[in-house]
């Protein structure tokens, strides 16, 4: 029980440091705090799933890797988003619905197509990584354009760890 409590505390401290550092870097780079927070935190929280998936794939247990990806996405969308909405109503910007939802649907369709073939080739993996890099590039570029007209970035809020202004 002590290790569970210690682990939970260290997880909280690490997550807080990750968010604060990403917001600080974003402010210096001219990217909105929200985009940086979502991007860095998404990679940070996906690292354990990535390590399990890579390890499983290297051991020839691709079913575990694929189940890990799909299960993690379902859990994050259903449970985490649901809990967040229960705590505080979520505001969804129209540009998210217009841009990101179609990308999520296309990505899910590609995953479904890959699953039906029974294998994900190295070429498909490279293609998915290139698509991820392109999506991140354009997201950061779009975020910089939104922040650029302002004279400075929104102030850092010690209460929440980041500012939601300008997002």
C-alpha cells in the first residue's frame, strides 16, 4: 500500500512538472500553452503504452501491442474524457470539430483497414509515423499563427498550471 501511495504521489509530481515545463517551452516558442500541454502530455502519458507495444511486437506478440493501442484509446476517450466532463463542463471549439474529428475518423479507418489485413508492415508503420509527424507539424504551425498577432503569450496561471486563453 505504501508503494502505491508513493507511486501516486510521484506520478502527480512528475505530471505537474511535465505540464509546467511544456507550457514554459511553448511560451518561449510562441505556441499556445494548450497546444503544447496537449502535445507534450499526450506523448508523456503514451510512453508506457509505447514501451509495452514495442516490447510485445519485438517478442512477436503483435496482438498485445494492437490491443494495448486500441484499449488505451478507448479508455482515454471514454473514461478520462468522461471524468473530466463530470468535473467541469468541456468547451469544444468549432475548429476542433472541423479539423481534428475528421482526422480521428480517418485514423480509425486506417487502423481498421490494417487490422483486417492481419498485419501491420514496416512500411505501414513508417507511413503512420510520417502522418503523425505531419499532423504535429501542422498543429504547431497553426498554433504559432494564432499566437503570433499577440504581443506576448497569455500569462502563466499558478492556479491551473497553464492558461487557456487564446486556445
